């Protein structure tokens, strides 16, 4: 049978003191450390989320800048092509105009030579006709 004497009360007091000591020395510091760790981890998660958002925004900015640069480069290339085409067409037109002028000059030169040859032939035609008639008739005219 259980006897109730002073040791029972000493054991109860001892358990209560031990409970307060353990609560002050072990449980509260461990709970405090766990709470600090939880706050620190939440802060780190928030920082990671913030850095990910920042990285995503920067990547979007870089993508926008690359798209703008690509558009400007394409526009510059198109302008350069159009300029080169226009310059080529101008040179081609100048060369064609020069060739036409050369052709007209040569045609005029040939026409003048033909005209001069015709005048020479016409001038000698009377003499030639007289000579031929003389040969055919056998006497001079």
C-alpha cells in the first residue's frame, strides 16, 4: 500500500521545480531558437522571391532591349539596302544615259560619213556616167 508521508510532498515539489527549471533552461530557449529559425527561413524565402522577381524583370528588360536593337538593326539594314539600290539605279541610269549619248554621237558621225560619201558619189556620178556611156558607145561624150 502507498503511504503518504513527507517524501510524497518532496517528490511533488521536486517535479514542479524540475518542470520550471527545464522549462526555463531547455524548452523556452529551444522554442525561441525554433521561432527565430522560422522567421529567418521566412525572410530568406521572401528574399528569394524578391530576387527571382527582380531577375525576371531584368530579363524582360533585356529581352525588350534586344528586340529594340534587333528592330533598329533590321531598319538600318533595310535603309542601307534601299540606299544601295537607289545608288545602283542612279549609276545604271547614268551609264545608260552615257551609252545613249555615245550611241547618238556615233549615229550622227555615221550619218555624216554616209552623207559625205553620198555627196562624193553624187559628185563623181556625172563623171562616172559619162565614162560609162563613153565605154558603152565607144566614143567620148
